[in-house]
C-alpha cells in the first residue's frame, strides 16, 4: 500500500519530464516593433519558430483549425475573438532550422477597444500545441484633428485625420475611413509626419476623393490623394520657396496644389504610406493573405537525432 504514493509521485515526475521534453522540441519567440499602437493601425507580430526536435517538423492546417493561431486577451482577461483565419501555407522545418514570420494581427482579431492587451502565438504540430511567451501592447485612440461624414453609395462614411506619436521621435498623421452603419473600418493608413499643432488642409473633389496637405517639416509639405475607401492613390512633396507656401485650390478640373515647388522623382522623398496595409473589418471566416516565411538553415548547436 505504501508503494502507491511513490508510484503516483514518480508518474507525475515522468509526465512533467515528457511535457518539458515536448516544449524543448520547439522554441517560439514573439515580439513587435513597439508597445503602443493606434487603434486599427497595422500591428505586425514577428514570430520566430525554431525546430529543436532533432527531426523534421511539418506545419499544416487540419480540418478543424489552422496550425498557427493567436491567443489575445484584454486587461480583464477576456478573450478577443478572431475575425478571420490566417491563410498560412504548409511549412516544413528540418532539424535545427528556424523561420521568421511577420503577421499583421489587426485584421485577424476583433481588437476594437483601447487599452492593454496580451498576445501569445499558438503553434499546432501533429495535434500538440506550443504556446509562446506573452507579448504586451496597448491600443490608443490618438487625437482626432478633423472629421467629416459624407454619403457614399447611400451609406454615411466618416473620414477622420488622427494625430499619433508612437515614439518620442515624431508625430504622425493617419487617415481613417469608417462606416458606422455597417460596422466597417475601411482604412487606417499612415500619411507621414506632421508638425505638432498644425492643422492640415482637406478638400473633397467631385469624384469623392479626399485631398490632404500637411506640414511635414520646416517648409516641407506632403500632399496626399486618397479614394473614397481611404486607399492612397498618390503622394508628393512640396517645398515652400521664398515664403510661397503651397495650398489646396479647387479648380474646374479638380483639386490642385497652388504655390510651392513640387519635388521631382529624382529627389522625391520616400513615400511614408508605402507598404502600409489597408485595415478593414473582415467578414467572418474570410481568410487574409498568406505570410511569407523566412526560413533559416540549422544552427551548429541543433539537437542530434539520437
């Protein structure tokens, strides 16, 4: 009879050892570029997966769920529900190999409230789940410097310019387009830097496109034209010359920039809205685009197969 407690104790030790061995088969790392984000802006999670099992691992979706998901909780420990599935490709990692994945989680999960969040990556391999250490971040509203509601296709669509300083290095301007009647966020796109306390110029043309002129620096202005859904159509940079400051001007042919000097293509500054993902409120179950894995070869200290 005295052997039973000993056997039970040894069984717990064995199970604990097996669990530790399973966790050691894969190393997960999760981080983001910063800890504070504007509500609805792209939030890219950088996930690193390293195969420490000593044999090849195959990552693929099953009929029930995807091999990669995220566990996101609010400050009150309530779970954030997914809006769409991650459309990831099958992935094979040889022993010792690692892969880096960049996933924008904003359109994937219903993060529609400001406040602190915690996210963990969940990787399923052959029915066994591996969970990363938590990554902390916060969503904030920013400062709304301008807003206007217009009818588009019979539904009210709200356009807003949001000012947000993600770091101490600068303040940035974002264009947000929402349809509250349909509970949709069409866009939350970065337009570029803006000088503090400056109010941009905004005009709509007859086609419903929005034109924005913002002071981006000392005598430097950034002009943006976006369509009715908030997609940036074009951007250009103007310099004020001899106090000739550029302004938006409504002409019979549309909206023009009057004054200043436009930088030519040879000297044009990098467009700050390049590579900015358009964030929308997805339909339930709709997949997002596939991520591109960056597979790295095995390191010298990979686990042996014996």
